[in-house]
C-alpha cells in the first residue's frame, strides 16, 4: 500500500506492506536509521519518534497508521545547523554513551519541554521512565534534559509542527520498570 | 599555553568526540549497514529444551517466492561447520544436527529478500522433535540417571565439565579447626542474568567470490580475536577476512562470543553470493546469547570473637548451560573467581568450582566485569556482613578492622593475586563521610523504634582487571597483549589505531587524551581508529575492563616511542645534543635556553621534510607498540546503599547510593563518572530485578523485556560519587580501568542494605533478585534459606 506522511517537515510517500511497523518503514524504507529497534514489546523506547508532537514507540505503530500524520525523528531535531538544546544538553552533560537509546530519549525530552519548559527532576524521571538506557544510569540524561530546559528557546512550538503544546503528553509505560 | 587553561591538553573533563554524530542519529550500528543486493537472514529456534531431531522438512520454505536459501545442520555438516569451538575449548552447535539442547537453540537459517519474508519462511519449516528429559537445575545435573546432554562428545556419560580449585585446602581447614573461631556458613546463589545491551546482536556478511574476501560487520567487542577464530573455524585465509565492528549499542560482555547467527550469515553470503544481514530480536538475544553468573556458592567464613577474619572457603556449582561457552582466559575455567578473598588480609583461603552442563543457553560471559569477579565480590561481601551480624559488629567497622593495610601493598593474596596498590581505609572512610554514616545509623535506630524499616548496606570490592600477562593469559591460544599504532602527519595531526573497541565507553575521546597527555597534541587533533581489523593492529578487544589497562598502556607506550624519536629529530633541527633537550608537554627545548625549542608539530614537519636526520633515524613520525601487561590492575571502591523497605508490601525504595571508586589516575573524569553511573544501575538491576529464570521443562521465563526487568529511571537514585586516587605503579599512566567496577561492587551493597533493613525480623539473607515478593516472604518467615 502507499503511505503518505510528513517526516521532519518534508512529505514522503512510499510503498509498504500493510503489516510494516513504523520503525522498519522509517529505517528500511526511508533510510532514517537514527530511530533504533531495541525490543519487540514496547518496553525499551529506542524507537521513540514524535507523531504529531507526541512521543510514540514506533515499533508499536504500523506505518499505515502514520499515514497523513507528521513524524519527527532525531534527524529532524537540528535546525539550520543549530542543534536542538536537548541535543546540546546531551553533549554537555554526558547524557549518552553508546548512543543507542539517545534518539528516543531526546525526542521524549523535546516533547516534555514543549509541554513543560521547566520540569522538575522528578518530572523528567517520569517522562523518560518508559525508555531504557543501559549505559548512563540515567543521572546524566536527567542532567542533560535539565540543561536543555535551562538553555532552551522560549517558543519551542515552532520546532514541533503539529503539536499543540497542551496536547503533548508523555506516556510512561512501566512494564520495563 | 593558552589552550591548556581552557581545556587541558591531555587528561581532564572533555566533551566526547563521539557525541556529535550520535545526537544527530548518525551513528552507524550494524543494523544501519545496507549493501546493494543485501538479503536478510533469520534463525529457526528450538521450542524445546532437550529433544532429538527426527526430521527437518524445508521444502515449503524453499518454495516461498522471496526465499533464497535455507540452511540446516546437515548442510553445515557438509561444510564442516555444524559445530564451532567455544572460547572455553568446548564445542557448540552452529545449527543443531542430532538434537537440541536448550530452548532457543538454532535449528535452521533462512535467507530471504527482506526481514519480514525471512521470518515468514521460518513458519514453513517443519521440524519433528522427540522430546527428552530435561536438566533445568544444576543441582540435579550430576544425579545418577540424569540425561546426558552432551552425548555428541565421545564417551561422555555425565554432565560434568570441570573441577577447579585455588588456595590451600589443608591450611584453610586448619584455621577453621582452630579453637577460638566463629564460623558462618551460607548458601549464596548468584542468579543467571543477561547483560541485555540495548542493541541486540547481529551481523552483515559480504563474501566476494571473485576476490575471496569476506567482510563482516558485526556486533563484536573483540574484532581481531573473532577474525582469527573465523579463519581457524571456517578455513578462510585470515588476510581475506575483514571484521568491522561499527558503532556498538552497548556490549557488557554479551558481544564477546561468536554466535551461530554470525556464522550462518557468513555461510548464507557464501551460498547466495549476496550480502546477508542477520539481526536478532530481543527474545533471541535474551534466550540464546551469552548469559552471565549462574553460580551456586556455599561460603564459610572463620573469625575470632574480636572480629579478626581468618579464613574463607567457597564451594561453587557453576551452571554453564548446554555448551561451555564461557568467555575467559584459557587457563582459568572459573575465570578470576579466586579473587573471592576480596579486600581482606586473611590467613587462609580455598575454593572449589565444579562446572556442569544443563539444558539452558550456553555461556557464561563476563557481564560488565572481569571474569567471575562479580560473583566473587558478592560472595565475600555477603559473608562479611553475615559475620558482622553473628559478631554483633558494625559491618563498616568489621571491614575497616580487616582490610589489607596501605603499607602491605603490593599484597599477594592466599590465592595468588598480587594487588598492585591501594589505601582501602581511606576510601572506606571517604564513603562513610559522604554518606554521613553515623548519622544514618542514628536515623535507622530512631526509625526502628517507630517500626520503620530502613537499611544501610556497605560493600567494598577489589577487582582484578586488564587481562593480562601473555605468559599466563590467553583466549583460545591468543595472548592477551594489545597493539597500538600512531602516525603523526606532517602538520602535526595524528591518527591512533587501536585494537580495542568502544561500545559506548568513549575510546575515541579518552585514547586521544592519552596521546595528548604524552605528546601535547590537542585531543581534537588525534583521530582514533578502531573496530576494523584491516585498519588496526592486533589485540584481544574490550571486555574485563582491559581497554585502559592494556590498550591504554599501549597507547602511552607508542606515544613515548614517538616522543623519543622526536627528541632525536628536534636535536638535529636545533643542532644540539639530544641530552641537552628537555621535554615539556608538546615541546622539546634546550636546557638553560627555554626560548630555543621545537614543538611536536614542528618536529612532525621536520621528520617528513628535508632535514638531514641523524644516523639510524628513519624519516616520518610513526610508531607501533605492543603492550604485554606485567600484572593486572586492581581498582577498588567503597559503596554504601540506603534503602527503605515497606514491611507490608515488601517494596524496596532505593533512597541513596554512595560510590567512592579508586581506579587510579582518571583520564577523563566525566567519562569515568558516566561509567560508574551505568555500572551502578546495572548492579542495582542485578540485585533487585534481573533474572533469567527457567521452569522444570527448561522453558525460559525471561524471554522479553516484559519478563526480564531492567532498571528504568524510576528505580535508580541520584548517584552520589566520590573518589580517591591511588595510581597503579606498573601502568604507564597509573590508570586501572573502571568500566565495570560499579557493576561488581553494587549488588552486595543493595542486598546488604535490604537484609540490614529486615534485621528486626531475624532475616539474615535474601537471594537476588531481591523482589518485593521475596522480601515479603522473608519477613513472614525470617528465612535464611535460599529458595529454588
């Protein structure tokens, strides 16, 4: 079937089997390999992308379900050669090691900050609690997101097309916890 | 130098060179590799833990329009590849021929046009199994009449693998028999766990029939060792094998062994003439690749009434699964378990380890630790706490009373390790200071009086890492020395090529910092090349915290070779004697005339230029070094964990965790701290939730992240770190390695804290993982026994 969607602000159209998972569609068909595949049970969050501004585990969603929607992946975080404050924060605070969970973590962080520009550390913990990192012990991820909050732009809605700020919800899925 | 003020040339906090690509999603992991015409492989796995294979019918799968090949064990037999050697001189089935020996074992391999079609075709393969009795409990493996798992081995009539011992049994018995002693005995299992890196294992094999060259992109922590083993196993000429470990999404020991999937991808590529990608899913990762631990330990500790610890004995039953695929130096079937004497000055020690086969996945690997050091640290640190309880002493005070003293280093243990350096008392006291230990004990007493259950757990560990001296340590016959090659280009920029491979540790940054420290070339001017066997010198790879102790040392030594040569070139350029030159970071200058000198960049240009070089000095500024460590290094640390236990539900709240590590000189403290944070989280996970469990039929009960729980951000506290620095005397830069320390030291701190919290209930021990159910049960029964 033909799937039409917007990815990182650009329209994309491609053929895919109806059963194709969004994560595989992004990775194998659109060759956007920054989105990772880490489990099959929606526990790890390596595959998180933003769908209309909301973090979604793209292994849990069929590509067909994304038809007509706006997808944002890690490749779309940098704008005009400037890193998103979240990306910069991960560098500044050593918020990543192997880098495998990083794209998903950063996109969840982006959605969190769009909804809540000044989160507490506990709010950050809850926001990323549905995603697993095996390297950092989370402390520096929390610090990285805090850094982004402290250095972020005022109007993040501009960088999150389609996402109404008050609609953005992070949805921790605690099975992995 | 101005630059040094802002960012020191060499050691110090420096943002990672890896990060710009990772935060843009531009890392290249194995599953990101796509080659023209690439096919996809998938493995059919056994649903049974033990069964004879009566027949395999692949005809329907072969008729699938997208299937290019179906490989079975019989096909591999024809190629001599049905079995492969393990890292422990055993054999492992690549694809099962006679029978399956664990649930999840590879039975057939499909190569198809895309990954979905490959999986579809697995459903079309019809395998007829004849079930056999299962050995799922190591304690039953040696029973008379137990089914023999490895009947492929000629004459094998039981499930015994090895017996191994260390220390002096007679002397240990003598001390135990001595009159004035307290003896505590406890069974302490260390459950089977899995490293569970976020990226699963996989490979892309590309065999070129014309050139005969095999390129293999692979999730491997040890690309060079793998290349040599492929050459030996498959009979491919080694110079035609290129193993490329691209970005690796975490390893933790899981990516040390060679797995059947890698071999099948290679065979698939040879058979089809196309590149073949195989990427396992999470269930395959958890159920078939290298597990860790699974040690049933029985400890006995002897001490005087005044608290002097005198002797320790441990007897271990080790579950190695269906194939003995333990990754460790060849001469050490139980790894370095004989460091179980820990950080204490004992009179005698002795251990036995008995390895057995069971119908479980093969292993075990050194999960974020040097070989079996985590098991050893857990054993001794639990035993010391049990002793403290028996003696009515504070566990921190008991440790301080028995530590090896600073002036005793280098200290040779009763099992033969020579610890290089340490000041354990200082590190322990620093942890107690940060924790506010006395205040915590006061708080605990007040809470107990109110019926609240707070626990304070102490642990102190000593690791033996950086394997190792090649005279005594090898893996599959390959000595554990590592090479480094450094080229300084004419403009003074450098390329360092190393044998080890980062899986997130940050080698591209920290190894550049070592060169920078030694030569004064800014780290950003040093490119670190690794993970490609055609591009890098031979070495055994990254595991057992060996990168900094071995390859880091090689990097320092090759830099010093460059520096020595630079002196001769600078002397020629300045027309002075080499002896008249003095080195400051980045520059030689004339003694007494500091203005007159040559920077390393000027020397690099001169070495490539027209300068007349001294007799015997070759042009250019390149060098190679191979580092054979004279000893291992012995990082250590003091950890204190504070928990609150809800006696009604058994729920454990990890309130604080204090970790003071001494890993010698810290190259990049930011990276060191990150390594410690990560190790703590994994250690806490091991203590509280990680468990690869089986039922009696050998069904794996932990085959997904819904069942195999690992910590999220909600289960870990805000780590509180401290440090002491005691350099290793034999390492060129005094560093000891740190990537695994926290995973070794933290499980006993957590368990000791929980047991401490439950002391009012008479609880002396709770097995890992310390789940709320186990805590609740312990509260009800005051149990000291280990549940099965």
